[in-house]
C-alpha cells in the first residue's frame, strides 16, 4: 500500500485515501494543508534535539568555552528548548553552568548580544526551583540590566527582547523595577514607530521582542518591511517563528519548508543555537497547524469506535483519567459518557482546541514531553494520535509513565510506521515503529503489548495500533 501511494500522483493518493479521510470528516482539510506521503520522514526535529544533546555531552564539563556551545550566548538559548522537549537533566546541567559563571566570575560574565542577555534571563528564571543559586544569579543579571538602562538611553539593554525578558521576571523584582522596564518599553515603541523606514531590515529578534511586548501592529509593520529583503538560511527559523506568532502561517510554512529542503538530509553541519531556534519554530508550526484546522476537527467519537473501546477496557470505576494531546477532548467525553463517575483531565499544546473541551473535563496547556501534572497522579493515562507529533518519543513515553500511578494503565494509540502512506499527513509527522515504542514503554511498564484496533466504523486494518502496558509497581533492579 505504501509503495502504491508513493508512486502515484497526489490526486490519485487522495482518491485511495478518500474513504479514510471522509470517515474522519477531514476531506477539505486534506486537500488544503496535508501533503502527499512519500518515504517516512527522517525527522529533522529529532535530529536537531539529538544534535544539541550530543554537543552538550561532548563539551567539557560542559564549559562555556566549548566550541560546540559558544559561550553564554550559545548556551542560554538551549535551555528553554531542552526543557520543553523533555531533556530536563541536560537543561539543568546547562543552567548550573550559567549560574556558576554569573555568580562566580570576577568580573561577572555577561552575554555579548542583547539576544544572549534575554536568553540568559529566561534560562535563569527557568532554573529557579531546579538549580541552587539560580535566583541569586538572576537577580545579579537583572541588577546589571537596570544599571545599563540608567547609564545608556538607547544601548545594549534598551532592546525589546531584553526588556521583555526582564519584565517576565516580575515575581523576583520590585514594583519600581517593573515600572522602569515598562517606561523603557513605552519609550522604545514610540521611538521605533517614528522611524520605521531606517528599521526596514530590523532583525527578527527585534520584531519578536515587539510581539512579546504585545505591540503586534508595530511588529507586523517591521516584519513586512524585513520580508522585502532576502532572508538567509540562518534567519529562517526566526522568520518562521515571527510569521506564526503574527498569524501568518503560510509564510511560516514556506520558511521552514525552504530550510528543510536546503538542509536535507540532515542538520549535522549546523550549530546548537541554530538547532534550538529550529526546534522552537517547529513547535510554533505544530501549534499553528492545529489552531487553523480546529474548526474542522471532530468533537465526537462514534459509539463503536475501537480506540475509545480499548481505553474504556482499562478504566475502572471512579478512576482518574488523563489524556495527553487531547485536542477537543472528544475521547475523554466518550469516557465520561460511559463512566460518569470518573475524573477526566486533558492536556494539549493548543489552547484553541482546549477551549472546545467539555466543561466537565479539567484542562491544561502542555506537551507530551513536559506534562504539567503530578507524578503518579492518574489511574489511566492515554494519548490518541499525539506521539506522531512529538520530536522526542523517549521523553514523551517517560512523561506518560511518570504521571501514571504504579499499577495503573498506560495506552498509546497511534499510527505505526509500517502503515506509512495509508493516509495523508503533515510533512513533519513521524509514525513510530511498533517495536521501538513497545521498548520505550517496557522501561517503566509490564505486560506491554500492541494490538491493531478498529476506528471510525472501519475494521482493524493496520492503520491504528494501541500499545498497552501497566506501570511497574517497583523499579527493576539495576
């Protein structure tokens, strides 16, 4: 089937997949935003994440002088992406290095660019509660920013990304500090608005700074002016991020498609900061994709849907149930209709989709790789066609296991790699192999199996697989 689809035209592929697409109510969507399936993708985002992790591991200590990392300006931007993609241990290792350099160096280390300063403030803020002395290091850098603002009216610290990053630290600074930052943001907006022509080639970091400061009209004008000029390969992730955040998904998609085509087959020749910016842009791409197709996504599950049935088989009376990547929470709705005594929670990356969840479902914004829920909190945890959007399957499965109570059930329902080509999909999707996903689950679960399940009124035909396992009561001895 996969070879047949790969060798035919896109129109013919749609005709082959039409019964599946129609049964899901997604035929208009398929023609507009999906792509012809070819070979299974190698996964640029997975490569980028692995490249960052291996570069950190290869560095000494790591040290900020390591060529793979590039000093404070190279290390700090990695932290948010490592955290959001589930590489918590590596992120905390880097935060510890940043804290040491900020607190111990004499004179204190400082970034070389405004973007580096903003990234450092963001990384140190993320480190509070994770890494000792992160708060002290953050206060030290915020004090340095305030000093620069008082000394220089329009210099290094008076950059939108620095001001916004400092503004986000409101819980650790005084009201007077926030007033100073707000005054400088207002003055900066006024100054830039009066001289847009000289800024027609503004850096994308400046444009995004104004997006963060909620001045979207000004950011949009700067973006329009900038896009009249050539955009270098290294700028494409930032251009895409700005486009998605301004609601211009077509321009964002074009930027990332150009990047991925020119960098095929991999990202090996790029530095870690570029890889981090690419991961960030891809996260916005995924969010923008689901936000724009939200009106066309179904809100209900057919009564005999095999995916819902396989979940219900593992839901006991009064259970606490979590779905990650829940979308509009239609599967949780089906669970509640059959088991009204259960407590349901849904997590999804898209606030737009969560807004359509039933009122009885508790919701939270979050991703598979960093689920915003307590450890051992749920009796049954499941995801339906969500792990195919993850850049880090290992971290995703680890998180799903973490939030499942010992002895509770974990179910991952998705399309296996062996079925690639049976259905149109976004070019950035990756379908896991049955053995790989089962192996990841076996690291924390017993009784792991994988079964084909029916869906949308269709028999089990190999397109949808349910991986099931019971969380291990005791860790396996080393």
